[in-house]
C-alpha cells in the first residue's frame, strides 16, 4: 500500500498479470484487468501527483539550500518517506527513515575502504544488510539499507571519502515528505474505504456463486466460489494495514483529526469481518463437498446463502454511511443475516446429514459475524438469531399445513 492506494500483482490467478489467461476467455480477462487498473489509477491520482511534486521539490530545495549539483538522494528519500508516512504505521515509517540514513552511512564508509566496481557493489549491499540484521532491525530497515547502499555506490561511485552531502540530501527529502504529508495528507476515510470495498465485493460474489452452485448443482461454480473466497485473505490484511495507517494519519494531521470518528465503524467491524471471510471460505468448501456428491441441495439452503450475500452488500453501505440513526437490529444487513440463519436452520428439520449440518453451521456462523460487524453485541446477536430461527420454523410449519 502507498498512500490511499495499493498495487498487488498475483501470479496464481486471473487477478494477477501472469494469471490473465488462466480462467475463461483471455480477451475478457484482459479487459477486466485493464478496467480494474484504470479504476485503481483513477482513484489514486492524488497520491501519485503528491509524490511527483514532492520529489521535484526535494531536488530543487536540496540544490537551492545545500548548493549540491546532483542531489539525487533527496527525491529518492522523499518518495520513500512519503510512501512510508502515508501508507504505513508510525513505527514502520521510522524504519524507512532510519534505513535510508543507515544505508547511506554504510555505503560511504565501505566505498572509501573498498573502492568501487561490480564486486564492491555486492559487498557493500551484503555488508549493509548484514549489519542491519545484526543490530536487530526489522525487514523493512534491512531492505532499505541494502537498496540505499546499492543506489549510492552505483549512481555516485565517489571514493573521495565519507561525505555528509548525501545524508543532508536525504534529510531534505524526508523533511519535504513530512511537510507534504502534514499539510496535504491523504483522506483517511477514503483510504480505508478503498481497501474495504474489494473485500465486500469479493465476499458478496463468492456467496452468490456458492448460492448458485447449490441451486444448480454446479461443481465448477462451487470451485470458483471457493477460489474467490481464498483470495480475500490478502485483501483483509491490506484493509487492516490501511486502517492502522488511517488512524496514524488522522492523529498526526490536524486537518484530518475529524476522520477518527468516521473510522470507528470500520475499526469495530474489522475483527468480525475477518471472521466472516474465514467462515465464508469454509462455507464455500462445504458447498464444493455437497455439490460433488451429486445430491440436490435444499432450496432454502441456497436462499440462505444468497441472503448472506445481500447482508454483506448492505453492511458495506452502512459502513460507508454510518450516520443512519438505526439500531443494529433494524439495519438491512442484520435483517438479511437473521433471515439467512433462520432459513438454514429450518433445513435441519428435514435433512441433517453431515454435509448439510456443516453447511448450515457455516451459514449461522457467518450470519453472526455479519451481525457483530453491523454493531450488535454477542448476546444481542444470539437472542436475535434464536428469534429468527423460531420465526422461520413457524413459517415453514404454516406452509406445510
């Protein structure tokens, strides 16, 4: 993640560049990938422009203030520092800053001692990373120490001895980044929303595909639902990182302090949303098992999974506009989740084999997760769930009578 945007390139499925031709019509896959890339760039124009302007300003200021003819380290430090402060937690941002300074210092000293050349490049990078690891640095600092050392020795292979010039350039670059981050910070809520939307979209699609697979007895659709559910885990990790970064940005910037209140619903829903994703993955796996047996699934079970998808859609809408003055039990997300749990439980009155019981259990578990994510306490969710099951049983009894 960088600012309020992130780039992920997978290698095992159609979402990545190397997986473009792995599923369905390759031209349709390319079209989806191009449209997705366009949307991501359109939604990320501000951090791109912010970083480009800051990098240019860093070069200009380093040349103007310090009198350096080629202050190449300044824009490099700005890009690294701006990305760290805008898209990472404070501790990780500090690791980037320290990594830049550490790499510069080690590279200067080693170039003076070893000279320059292909062998020296490898030696400088290896020694810089080894010293960083020895000192107990985290993986970000270790990587940045190696990258900075390589840049210094290849772009400016001076052997005149250690010089503070590059360190001063890096300091100017970091100061420019901090100034831009403080005066023109990214919108924390937008950053978190952009990280959350793909989770809700994929979760909804996976549940709809599972519902369709149960209704049609389609093994291919069930496998597709399982594949999609497995892909969501990486998005959840990105969402949690965006949420942490959003809080850091809001705390550090006075102009974004008001975003703390708007981030609260996402923070409260994060754990339950993670559980819903995990339970959906198990639900999709259970769907594959049931469909492969060739036995028709009860219609209510397919309907219940579809209602879970509707609950996810409404939960996404509520989190983006949490100002609605509704109790948790009155929200559409909660009503759909309760309806799904009731429908699924009624199925057990007619069919209680192992595969059906597992699937019903996952529908109920996912429903509880969505109820919790919508703002219900566990005790309230359990009570509402029991009531929904009674109502569904009564409706089923009346329909039989």
